[in-house]
C-alpha cells in the first residue's frame, strides 16, 4: 500500500483535513493556491467521499481528471461511472454526487474548482456500504469473462483451455489495481505485433482494445512507436487490422 501511494502522480500530500466527510482515508495535495483551486486527491482502496453538492449563484462546479488507479463517480439517480487514468468528469453546480476509489485499488484524481460567485460545498450523508457494494458489483472489472478456450479446445486440450479462460483472462487480465485494462489491451496488441502474430488473435485484441475505450490515435501511435524496433511489415499488417476495426 505505501509503495503504491508513493507513486501517485502529482504527489500524495498530507492526510486530507476533510476526512470527516470521507469513508476511509484520503490525502490532499494542493497544486495551486491562486484564484483557481487545483488539488490532487488520493483515495486508499475502498475510500469514498460523502454525497455532496457544489453550489454557486453563478458559474462554479468542479472538474475531475483521473490520473491513477481505478475509481468511481456517481450522480444521484444515475448509474455509476468508472474512472480510469485519462478519464474526466465535469460536475455541474447543484448536482448531488460522490466519487472515490474502487474496493481493490488506490485511486487518484486532480480536482479543479471552477470559479463561481458565492461558491460552496454542501455535504450530505455517507455513501452506505450497500450503495458502494452495488457500484463495485456494477463495474465487475475484477473478473474478465472468457470462454474461447473451452469453446474451441474442449476434448482436445482441456487443461490449456482452462488456463486460457480462468488464469490468463480470469486472473492476469483481472489484476486492475496497478495496470488498468485499457493499458493491458495496448500492451497485448504490441506484444502480438512484436512476435509477428497477425491471425485472429490480433484481430480479437484490437477489437477488445476498441471495446475497452482505447482510442484509434492511442493505438496507432503505440504501433508507430514500435515499428522501427520490431519491423515495418509487422506494424503495417497490424495497422490494416486497426483501420478496418476502427472505421467500421
């Protein structure tokens, strides 16, 4: 835990002086002391703040920029949103909401306070264990479901099928605390291309990358970067797959 906390971007700071409005332990590191309030907030696994609302007679609101780990944001009456590094949320004034870490992951975000007239924060009730459990169940990234091994290899290589479905995908791909699934997708595509794999497995992993939110530019730039190292023809073939998948 201490090692992971020490690696959050923008610094951990000190124990949050507003922790009375949090379930669990959070840390606060002010990044700007000027007119624009910018703060790095880090949540230990399972930590979340209470329901609250940002108020202002004009302007106001808050922007969250996720930078590390995995967390959640939820507005009252709406489904929860999973937050991974690179994700952002703008919170309108008057919207009741909460945000915090997943049960199994440290989570860090930068909070930007949008200037407004008569701006304040109204704190509400604690997010109950029942509410929080539903959110963790809703976003079950902790278990990637895969059946391709058993679908294709049962009766021929049953143990290989089990290892593929239950260990490779069920355990390795499900380790989300240190490496979000989007990054795992990019790394897997890069690894396959580096080995010259251009069969259906590469197509599957590029489609999965798109499904998990990896943008076209992010994937193609990753492939362009490795082209000089692994071979131009390998990357050319992979880019043809990417073109068909992302444009159709």
